[in-house]
C-alpha cells in the first residue's frame, strides 16, 4: 500500500502500525491490516523483528493469510492506494530492499512455480 505521506524513500509498504497498550503485536498486525486495507487476516508465520533502518522504529514482521475481504485503501486519510504486485515487481515499489527474513519467505512461497511446472 502507498501511504499519503512518505517517510524518506518509504512510500509503498506492507500494512503497518503501532501496537496499542496491552495488545500483542500479532493482534496489532491483524487490526492494522483491517483498518488500512479492509482485509480480514490471520497471522500464519512470525518472520522476524528489527529496528527499521529508515525510520528507527522496532518492527515485527508476520506473514498473514487472507480470511475475507477485498483489498482497498480503507483509511483514505492515511492510505493513498493498495496494489497487489508480483515478486518481480516488488523492488520497484520498495527500492531500498526488503528485510531478509521477509524476502526469504516471499521467495519460498511466491517464487514457487505453479503446480506441475518447473
């Protein structure tokens, strides 16, 4: 999704947000995804955590399964647009690279050829 206000080179990013007091970060990931994209998701894999090099914020990463909904910019004051992109297109949206554990997950899951193809 593309935020209305970029943080340096960071304009496009995965759904993200702050953890509310008393909230587990996994629950925050589910809530923020719903608020920003109108997708109902469930956390499938915990991918890792780091201090983001561009923002300095502590960021936890999870892979989520879509349970219901259609992606859209559900918070128009904050989110300009939402896009589904291929793995090959991703560097054009996130030019500074993706956190290594997230990239490995995407390569393993999205980078697989369709069943029956090599």
